C-alpha cells in the first residue's frame, strides 16, 4: 500500500501577520493553569471534563505522539468548541501527525483559534512558518488498464488498483475526521484494522480484520480484493474472494497476480523472521523500575495447530493508556480506572476500571526494557497477555 508523505501548503502563511510581541505565551500559560488545577481543585480538569481530555492530549503532544494527541484534543474541542487553545492544539497535532488528508481540517481549527484569540497569530507564525506550495497532483483519472504492480526501491509492494487505493485513502480520511464510515463497530473500522496489518505484511492478522469487515459488507469489491491478496500470500485458497472482487470491479483482475507475487515474498520474510533461533534468547529484564507512560498494546500468543508455519501467531486484544496520575483508560472511549504500582516488585494492582471487573487478571508484572515498558498480564495458567509501550 502507498504511504503518503506529508507536505505543508502555503495556506499557513495566511495565519502569519504583523502583531506586536506579547510578554507571555498565552497557550503555554493555559497549559500551566490547567496542570495546576489538575493538582489542586480540579475545577476545570475534573473527570471526563474538556480540561482533562486536553491535558491527556497535551501529554501525547509533548511526547511526539501526535495521532494519539489528536484523539484527546478532538474530544476537548467537542466539549468546548470556542476554546481557542483547544482548537489551536488540535490543528497543530493534525498538522504534525503526518497525515495529509487532515490538512484542511487543521487549517480550519488554526484559523478558528486565531479568530477567537488573535494573540495566537504570533504563536502560529513561530510554529508553522510558511512553506512553498506542494507540486501539482497527478491526474486523478487512472488509465483504463493500469499495469500490474512492481516492487518499489524500498522492497514494499506498489499500490494495487487505483480503486482499492482510493478506498483505503477514503477510510483513512474518515478516521482522521471522525467520519461515520469508520465509527466504532462499523465494517470500515474493522477494515482499517486489517489494512494496518496488511501494510506491515502481517497477512494472517490482516485476514482476521478483513473477515470481520466483510461480515458487515460482504459484497464490497475492495475488501474482497484485499482479503484475496492476504489469503493468497499465505498460500490459502482465495478464489471466492477474488471472484467477488472482480464482479464489483473487473479491473482488479489485472492487478491480482502481480500483487500476490510481491505479497508472498514479503510473507516468506515474515515467516522466516518468526522461526526459532539457535542463539539463546536475551535475558528477560528484571521486574520493576520506573513506569513508562503512554499506550500499552495487548496481544496474546496463540498456537496455530500441528505442523502449522508459523507455529504461533500473536492476536491483538486491545490497548490501554497508562497515565502518570495513577489512572488508565481502556481504548479511546473505554472505562477509566485507577491502578497502584510497586516499583520494587514490579506488581501493578488494578483498583478499578476495565481490569478490575469480571474476569480480572490474576497478576500483572511490569518490566522496563530501555525506553519501552513491558507488562505480563496473567489471567490463568493458560491465558496471558503480552503488553508493550514502545517509545522508539
């Protein structure tokens, strides 16, 4: 799949004007005031408040995790649409996220912020100096019979049929803008999960995401095409999916063989990387140490069955955001709870929220590996989640 590079257009220059210097940066002052409130009366940063959402987003923003910052800044703006600082940081995070599809939305938020608080114009001039305009885009009309994909210089597959790429781009734009096509529990959201794995050549996990998406949108030719490529790359029968894809878009047939050849080569590398190594594994880091805060992704190692290659696969189980204030949140809109941590033993105790409900884990042990945080969440003798927060 094609990964777009991000280009800032010269419209940012419209936000830059001659304005007398101000003694203090109002945005920084606003952040400081909210943090002081969070440590004290919590009049503006109480549970589920716009101020609390903003501070969560600010933590991600300062850590350079701009896509996660966008989620929380967007929640803050929904609750306080006329707060210029919330609008400014949402626009800034969208620009810095590297997704060119959200540039128009970023512009609207930044313009609104300056309109609501003109002093932010000077901040905008510093943060986003004018850039030259992007080169003209290629013609949006694809040839009637586009050539089969070829390998790129970086070894990744070239984009598939233009209609499939347009479908993928549309889903990504919808997610970035909070559109209904990719809302929770929709085929579009499940398709995005599959696409994320597909772009990493993890075709087994991509197949799972596409299967869930097809359950709600079985005739979608683009979904069926992606499923067909993912299955064929693993050596599985993909005739039924390809037939449904071609029925909806005949041009897809010309792309399939070339795309599968590239995908199979990529899958072989994934399988080989998962084979047991003869060298002894690195020692496990000791339990305990300073916590790493951020998003912890949970997965479970599942046996694929006798004679399967690879013998095991990792199944995604969700994620949670671990906060420095002793709270954590399951998924973006999940339950928020509290935890207690013993840095000597590495034991994490879930006091409330998702992990403290029914089916609570038997134990949770934290380890630190360099800049990354690791957890082992054990539910039973046969069920354990491996959890990681990567800071690289």
